[in-house]
C-alpha cells in the first residue's frame, strides 16, 4: 500500500512542476501582451480585436484536438485570458 502512496506523491510532484511552468508561461505571456497594450495605445487601436480572438479560438480548438484536450476547455481558458488582457489594455489606454 505504501508504494501506491509513493506513486501518488510522484504524480502530484509532476503536477506541481507543470503548474509552476504554467504560471511562468502565463507571466511571460502577460509581459508581452502588456507591450501590445502600449503599442495599441500609441497607435490608437482598440483594446480588443474580436477578429483575432475568433482566429485564436479556432486555432486552439484544432490544437486541442491534436493534444487530446477538450476544445471547449481551451475556448473557455482563452476567453478568460483574453478578457483579462483586454482589461489590462483598457487600463493602459486610460491611465498611461
């Protein structure tokens, strides 16, 4: 029985490592989207780009199928991130 607990610990350690990598990837993504926000402000572009968002959703749905991940989950995840990015872009536009 102890072996099973050791295996569970190993699984959880892997999950923890993946979660850490996701946090750092998201942080890097937001550093780049912040630069996009300043670019959009400088060039008087709107905070959101619905056409780009739809293209990204379609692209991620296809990637999800290849990765054996629920495409609806990918859509929701991207939607969440996109809403946060647009909020940041709006703040940059309003306060910078």
